[in-house]
């Protein structure tokens, strides 16, 4: 075997030696507690297989997650085109029957929420950024981390396989509500749903392996001087989202297991007595609403699993590019943690009109609106970070601004839907579709795009083209906004969601024009993503090499020994952290940024307030 | 510069769209005006916040865009401002929540004088049953359902005998008289929703769910299914006709009761039911072709 | 790494200690092995899995239209010609709790670097777990013999069989996985993988240490604790 371990136990000794050695010369104010942990041994692959395929380097795993998630995202995007084709121009594409339409809706929803956004934020950004940002050499369990990706990969493969089995993929809606989901007559109620459930279970198992890594790395493997309150908000967002996922996915796993049993061996966990085509089925005595509770106990935290990393990342991007410290860091951290905790107590706001005991409505409406307060605080803090800043209006910042607009828009419509009695007329209409796309579709995608432009130089060593980036942004932002802003009004009219066609009711036909417009905008948005792909290819071939730390950021990922960072991240010696990552434009400092690794003795003459 | 202008136009466009939109809710035809009012209130408060936040953001983009010689302010924490914002937001949210809860309280408490209507859903259609002279609906069971007993009424339940069976997908309602909709389904989830009445609730197989409203405008309305129930979901329609009391009584008198039905248990019923099923199927096909 | 002596950091007791650990750099749980922290968090997640199962069971039991079977009749075992309610279950519970005891002793001897004792006790725990799985298999076959199936049963609500087989099956899988690992770890202890600096495992870059026995022990105690809940919910309710 040509692969080998590199035993770095020597390094740590060296660094603590250096510490004691320099203790005499360096002023006391620079003192940082010595290392608690021995150096982490890393496994270095040398063959193609161990270096790029079954790689144990979190950065490579992050990129693998990223690319796989983007692939599913493209599938989801193509499905959305097909749906919009049908809704805007019914009958134009003859092959989109009602069955197919519902299969597209289901797969689109599930792919976008779970396999695209969750995997991309936690698996992609989480793997790449957590070790770098907290100053670790790698995730704490690199082997398990590698397994996590491959489990995810298999889950995606199984999901995609369901497109090709007899009966096609499941068409039960991404919420998979029983009894519908497993009854004959529903598209894909045979192999399709089975593969979906298996794929979800594998996803959960794979995610658990990754999630343990993310959590322990943040909790137990930070570098010297890196306290929790000095972590970039990106890490806080991803960490909290991981905690939510670790506690919410169990409900999904359990409901998937129970539904599989209902489907395969004929138990009746979720299946009441059913009369179908004049015959009473074998099922009886189960509770469909039980499934909904389990599903949304997972499903609501899931929304925040997607949102919290986006919150964290966007905070960092705004701060770096506005050259200003993040406003109210502590408040931001507590808001992230508070939102995370509260998100376990709001799930039934998806079920106001589900037929559950209506008295729950009071409780869940109250908790839901309480969650609006920390969320609003985050928004205030973003715009107050811009205030009196020195804002670079570059592509990254544009995505952040686009995020603020779409997120606030979607957040406000969330207050409509959370407030029980307002939800009654609006639930299950296009208002809901517009709301969740704005808040958890478009807004997080804006952040992803911003993050791609921001960290691309770190990952590849080249800067993406700004002009193309701006075109990409405006086409995507304006297009997406014109899809979803008018769509709310379809909901006001009363058009229910998951309608294959909107025909004949007089007040619905009035919206034909709007539907055509929305579809055209959707095609534009999809097409605009090719600008990014073109930009990436072009940059990789001929792009400008990025200078070290091109954005003049403070956090550790930009202060590695090489750019892009190598395996082990920080070369010979791990960085030592002396401050939070938001010391921008400190009065008296010679640059407008002070990296986290700068010791206090070098900036004594400045007015740093926070460390 | 141009970025700020475009963002400003987006916000301006949103406001103008809202003012001039030809698409807004249908004229209300029930007692749930409170829902509309709460939406309006939320709209103004929420819309105000949205516009304010975005305008502030645009202002910052204009005022503070990058200049080499400018230095951003350095002020990590501003406890006072944060406190003010938290308190103001909390108050705003509470002000929106209060009317929401008050109306929900009305929604879950059904008035005593309401008529109960059994709305039975299946893939893909509706049928209705009203209590007879005793004012009570008979109990039902899914397994009882057959051609002779389309609602699955328990034969040993005395309350069931005089129930009025509306074997049509259109139900007539008396104007200004509250109705309690009792929903049940024999197969999957459905939702009986008339946009003009604003109210809705899922029909869940295995249990009976309910909601109530009071129609207050004579006219014909369309029932839409608002919970995904399979490939026929989008075509699962029904109807409501709200009538003045006299016409309503007249219509009610013409309907068959369960005992009528039991009395003439013969082949005829069977053919009728088959024909009805066929017409349902035809309807779906017809709509798909359109 | 089991006994923390951290330079320059005073471990304070109680709540203040927790707060100062949380506020510190590098680690939140001072001196806690990565693997041990991971196991704790995994078990927290697993707790949610079992909670979901048991809550679903409560809801399912509460909403079936058909009567729930009487557990003390269904689970009775004939001993010397008299049906004794819950006899088998009591035995199973006893075996499992005992195996938790041997596991705890194994951890103790592990930290004392007493390789022989530690190995034998891990092996004893594995055998206890195996016995439990065997008795469970016996109980399953007895119930199946009496006509209980996941989709129906002669005693009442069909959901009884569904929940019983699903939840005990899921728990039994946990026990079986634990047994497999106990055997592997017993081998590793005897083979000396945790001695003299430790030998690297297959799945990890970390070197072996007796702390791994403690980590496995955590899992085992958890599985045990879950059984107590299952016992209470199925047999005593
Ligand atoms: C421009 C991109 C997108 C377009 C044009 C689009 C379009 C659509 C359409 C037409 C539907 C079906 C609505 C219905 O019939 O009820 C839908 C449903 C859905 N979409 Fe998207 N979508 C896009 C991006 C996203 C993203 C990024 C997400 C990630 C959260 C997402 C999540 C969902 C979900 C969860 C559903 C509901 C599926 C269901 O009803 O079962 N979409 N989308
Ligand atoms: Cu939610
Ligand atoms: Cu429907």
C-alpha cells in the first residue's frame, strides 16, 4: 500500500516549545493557553482512488458534496421548467400528463429541499469551511466523513434510479402524506415510493455520520484562542443547523420506516379503513395525521437547517464586503441559537387546516410569531452592518443584497401564514408556494451564489469574472423576483397549489396572462445559470490568479499556508487566534482589517474594542 | 450606483403592482371578513416593514458605497439600539397575533344554531348529507358504503333514517344561517374549499373534521379541492348554491331521505349510481382534454 | 486522554465550571475524548429516534378503534404448568441489566490496564447480549406461533403487532449490532490493540486506547436504558 499516515506528533511539541521559548520576549498580553490536544494524525492518500475518490480530506469531501448536490439541483431545475411549461402553456408539451406533472412536483420539492440545499450547505460548505474556520487540520473523524459522502452519493443514485423504474418516481407530493402516497393509483406508488423512502433513510444515516463530525469538530477541535464567541457566524449557522438536523432527522427516519412497513408488509400505522374503487382495503385503524406530525417535526426544523447556514454565511459576506464589523455579533449568535431551539416548537403551523385538534392552533401560532422576533433581529443587524460601512458593490455584495430583499419579503409572508386564522384562506394555495420559494428557495440560493463568488478564489486560486457575475446576478434576481412576487396574488385569488391546470373557474382564467409571464421568467432564471457555468469554465481556463486573501478578510480560511489550502490546512503550525473575525476598519490600524491571528501586541495603538 | 437604482425600481414596482393589480381576492361571501381584515392589517404592517428595510438598504448602498479614503465606522455593539428594535418588533408581532387568535377562537367555536352538513369526499368527488327532522346526523362507517347505502349510514342508528341525502356534487345552503361542515373521506386527504367563503379544512379518512361559516351572499360558488389527492386533484370540483330561506326550503323538500332510499331498494338505484360514476369520469376526461 | 490535566486551565466545578469551559478556547468538554463526545451526541440523536417510535406508539394505541390486547395475557409464559405473566420479559430484562454491570466492570479494568479481566468482561457482556437476542427470538416465535403478525393478531388491534415487532425489532437490531462490536472489541482487547501506545484501527486515524471500551459501554448502557422504556410501555401499560 502506498498510502501512509504522516505522524505529526512532533509538530505539537515544536509549537509548545516555541510558546515557552517566546514567552520571555512576547508580551503577556499575547498569552494564549497552550494546546490541550495532541496533533491530529492525518491519512494521506497517494493513489487516485484514495486522493480523489475515497478521499478523507474534508475539503475534497466538501467539493464532492457540493458537486453532487449541484447535480441534483440541476435535475430539480429542469423539473421546474417542465412544470412551468405545463402551467404557463398547458398542453404545449403533450407528454406532461397529470401523472407526470405530479411526479415532477414531488421530485422537484424533495430534491431541492433535501438533496440540494441541505447537502450543499452542510455537506458542501460545512465540510469545506468548518475545519478551516475553526483552525483544525481536518474533521475529527475523516474516515467517517468520507463514508458520509458516499452514503449520500448512494442515496442520490437511488433517488435518481427511481426515475427509471416501472411506474416512475413517486408523485405523492414532497410531503408524502399517507394514505395517498402508498395507494395504488398514485403515480409511482410501487417502486417509486419505495426507492424514495430507502433513499431518504440512507440520506439520514449518511448525514448523521457527517453531522457528528461537524459538531465534534466545532466543539472539541478548535485551535488555540478560538473560543465559541470568536467563531465566524458561518460556523455558528452551520453548527446550529447540524444540531437541528441531528434531532430532526430521526423523525423523518421513523416515519420513513413506518411508511415502508405499511407499504411492504401491510401494517396500518398511517392507514385507516379505506374504500377504493368500491372495495374496502386490508388496512384499518391507523392515523394519517400521526404521519403529518412526524413529518413536520422533521420538516419545520428542516426549513431552518437550510436557513441558518445561509444566515451565517451571508453575515460574513456582508461584513467582509462592507468593510465593517458585523453589527451586534452576540445578538446574531443568540438569534441563531434561539431560532434553532424554537424551531422545534412550531411544526404544527403546517397543519392548521389538517384536521388535527384545532385547539393546537393557539399554541403554534404563538410560538411561530415569537420566532419572528429573533429572525427580524437578524435582518436589522444585516442592514445595520451596511450602515456607515464602506460597501464594495461587487458581485458577492449584490447576492447579499438580493438575499436581504427576498428573505425579508418571504419572512413577511411567513407572518401571514403563521398567524392561524390568516393561514386559513391562504394555506394550500399559491400564496404558500410563493412564500416558501421566496424564503427558502430563492433567498438561500442567493447566499449560495454569493458564497461561490466569495470562496471560489480560495478553492481554486482564481477570481471569477465580475462582469459575467453581475449579469448572472441581475438575471437571476430580477427573474426570480418576477416569478414569485406576482405569484402571491394567485394565492389571494384562491388558486390551490399542486394544480396541474388552472382552467375554467372564472377568477382563475383571469390569471392566464400572469401564468405565462411567470413561466417565461422561470425559463430565464434557469437559463441564467449557464452564465455561471460558463464563467467557471472560463475562469478555470484563463481566469486571473487570485492574490492571497483577495477580499482582505480576517477569518482563518484565508490565512492558510497555501492558497488553495493543502491537506492539513495550516502547514507546519496551527494558527493561534487572538480576536473575533470582524475587526474591520478599526480606528488607528494601518489596514482596514486585522486578521484573527494578529496578536494584540501588534495593534496596541488601535482602538480594538472586542476580542 | 446602478445597483441601488435597480433595487429601488424593484421596490417601487412591487408597490405599484400591489396598487394596480387586477388579481386580488374574490368578493367575500361569508362571515369571515375578520380574516380579510387581519390579512389587510398584516399586509400594511408587514409591507411597511418590507419597504422600510429595503429602502434603508438602498440608502446605505447609495450613501456608503466604497471609497478608497473612507473608513467604515467601528462599533461592535450598540445595546440600546438593539433593545429598542427588539421591543418594537415584539410589540408589532403581538399586535398582529392578537386579532389572529381572536378570529381563530371564533373559528373553532361553532355557533349552536348551525346546521350540520356531512360532506363526504372520495377520489374524486363530493356528496352531501343533511340531518332530517330530528336535527341529527346518523353515524356512519366506511365499510357500510355500498350502492344501496352511499353514505355508509349505520342501519341500526335511528338518527340516520331521516337524513337527507344530496347525491350531487352541488349543495344548497340557506343564506345567513351558519353551517357546520363535517368532513370525512373514504380514501385519501381532501379539502372542501370555496374561495369566497375563505374557510377550509382537510377531510381525513378515519376521522371527522369540521369547520363552520355563515354564507351571506346569495349565489352560486365553486368548490375546489385544496389538499392534494391524486391525479384528479385539480379537477375535483363541487358546487354551492346559497339561497334565500324560501327557495332553500323548497329545494330541501325535493331531496330524498335515507328511508326513501331504503324503501325503493331496487335495480334502479344501481343503474343511477353507475351512471353517476360514469359522468364523473367523463367530467375528468373532458377537463383533461380542454 | 481519559484523565484530564490541562495546563493553564483550572477546571472549576458546577455550573460556573461549565460556563467557563464553554467560554474557553479549543474544547467545550475539557479532556473528553473525541470519540466519547461523538458517542454522546449520537446517542442523543438515537434518543430522538426511539422517542419518535414510542410517541407514535402512544398515539397509535390511543387512536385505534379496536380494543388493545391485554399485555399480561399475551406475554404470559407457562412455567411448570402455570401461566406466569411477564416471566420471560423479566428474565430478559435481568440478563440485559446484568450485562450492563459486566460492561461497567470491563471499563474499570480497562482503565486499570488489566487486559485479561477487561477482555473477559467484554466477552461476558457480549454473551449476555447474545442471550437477550436469543430470548427475544424465542418470544417472537412464540407470538408468531400464536398468530400475532405485524398486520393482524387474534387478541385485538392490529397495531399491537405492528408496533411490537417494529419497536422490539429496532431495539433488537441495536442489541445485535452491539453484540457484534462487543465481540470485535473483546478480540482487540485480548490482542493488545490498546496497549503500548495503541494500534490504529481500520476506520480511524486515531490510535487505540481503552477509552474505546468506555465508548462502547456508553452505547451498551443506552441500549439497556431504552429497553427499560420499551419494557414499561409494552408490558406494563
Ligand atoms: C427558479 C427556480 C424554481 C422554479 C421555477 C420552481 C417552480 C416550482 C413549481 C412550478 C412548483 C409546483 C407548484 C405546484 O404545482 O403546487 C414547485 C414546487 C416546489 N418547489 Fe420549486 N421552483 C424553483 C426552485 C425551488 C427551490 C430552490 C426550492 C428549494 C427549497 C424549491 C422547492 C419547492 C418545493 C418544496 C415545492 C413543493 C413541492 C410539492 O408541492 O410537493 N423550488 N416549484
Ligand atoms: Cu414550518
Ligand atoms: Cu384534492
